[in-house]
């Protein structure tokens, strides 16, 4: 009987390219290019300031509203108070995290992961958390930084 490696076996089954990579990742046989939960939570450091007087950021003056700027979900959680987390979900890395005023939490619309305002996983498929950014409001300038 011919001995073949797992990779050769999958190739013989007709898996190739992206399908092969997806199979390897799902099967835990992956390479360093496979996404892991820990890798997907590591968004880059940030430091930017938004002028809330600009119409583009007007929603951020309304309690319960949120915006995504530079891959950061910025939510106005109370008058003059903000929470900021990465938009990249720690489950499968989709950029679908938003803020829910009704629950006062962050929620990923892809598969339903829920995070508290400190980025800690509350429920859903993700066991990881979200990267949290600092916020600082000075006048109408809202700074988001690592
Ligand atoms: S990618 Fe967010 S819950 Fe799956």
C-alpha cells in the first residue's frame, strides 16, 4: 500500500488552491498563513483625532450611535463618553463588529459574537476578546489611541 502524506492525500482528492488551504486550516493542519483567533484579534495600534464638529462625525455626538473609522468601532455610550474597539471580530476575523445601544455591547453580525464595552467576550462563538482603544474628548476633538 502506498504511503502518502495528508497534503498529498488531499491533493489526490482534488483539493487545490484556496480549497486546500481552507481544508488544512479547518483540519488544524495549517501553515503559518492560517488565521487563528489570537491573530485575528491583533489589530494595529492607532492614534487619530476626530473633529466632532465635522458633519461626517456628527453621529458620534448622539448617545447610542457608532461609527467605524480606520477599522475602529467608536460608540457614544453616554453623553461625552465613548468606547472604542477593533471592528475585527476575534471569531473569524470578519469586520462586522458594531455597537448595540439596546444591549450596550458590541456585536458581530457575522455569527453573533457579543462583547462588553471593555472588549471582553460575553457570548457567541468567539472565546477571545476585542482589542480596546483609549478615548479622550477635549472640546470637540475625540482622540482614539492605543
Ligand atoms: S466572525 Fe464575528 S461572530 Fe464569527
